[in-house]
C-alpha cells in the first residue's frame, strides 16, 4: 500500500468516527421524536461583565447530521463560523433572543437568560413539540421541556443553538469593540479577563457594562 493510499484510509477512518460521534448526539432527538419538531435551546453570555445575554433556538430536520458540530466552547472561532452558516442553511427554523445589560441589572442574569430563551422560542416560525434545553427548565413555557446537563455536548440540536448564539454574540461584541476600544471587547467578548478588569479600573465602566457585575472595580 502506498503512502497516499494509507493517508486516504486514515481520512476515511476519521470521517467514519466523526459520523458515529455525530450519530451519538442524536440520542435525545430520537427519544423524543414522537412529540414533533425537536428544538435545541442554549444561551451564551451569562458570565461576562459587559454586553447582552443571547439565547439560540434551533430546529433541525430529523435526518440532518452536521459533521464536527459540538459545544461552541470546544470549537475554534473559524469552525464556529463555518458551522453557523451550515446550521442556518439547513435549519427548519433558527432564532435568537437577546436581553440587554440594563435588563440583566434589573432582573438578574438567571431571569434575563430565561427571557432571552423565551424570546428565541417565540420567534420560531415552526412550533416545536419538544425543547431540549442545556440544563434548565424555562418558566412560563408550556411546551414539553427536557433539561440535559452539559446538553451542548450531548445533543446536536442544543450544540447548534449554542453555536448560533455564540457567533451572534461574538459578532455583536466585535462591533462594541469599535465603539469602546479601551476594553478590547473583540478579544475578551466582555468576560472578566485581567486586562478587561484593569481597563474598568482605569477608565471606569462604559455604557454596555453590567453594573451589578462590576461593583468590585467601579
């Protein structure tokens, strides 16, 4: 066997393994298929000191398999961007909910997260029969809900929701970085890095900072 043939076999084996991994992410989608359209729900941005919290809601076709999909935190920015495009192209429905830093300060981050999730679900053009949620049960929602701990690494639908929410929020924070360059939001995305905290101490908070999150430094 030539080196070229060996390399081809290795590629085929890796592809086979990836297909098997993605198929394993369909366990919950298959289990609850009788409820109707399955919608994955996840949020991004609970921890940052600045910017909104964003939730994603994604309904994929039952026969859809997206290779290399995973928890958005485990993917490179380049991979997330590519998967975002594929998810948006293939999804039956995909929506975003966004709740501002002012609202977070007003009602707390947990309630703001639920609000973002309800927004995303409410925008869907297809009514889901079952929600697969990353760890939480969303109040005021009458649709069947299945909370899954670390769901973004166990369900293709939840992983898809985590990716669209992450890409959307990252793009938003990149725009805020242009408005408020002192805080380097394009690199920290609002999270409390040492450099970000030093910037708050030096310049004070900017309009998109969560005041209830930065009481120690501002």
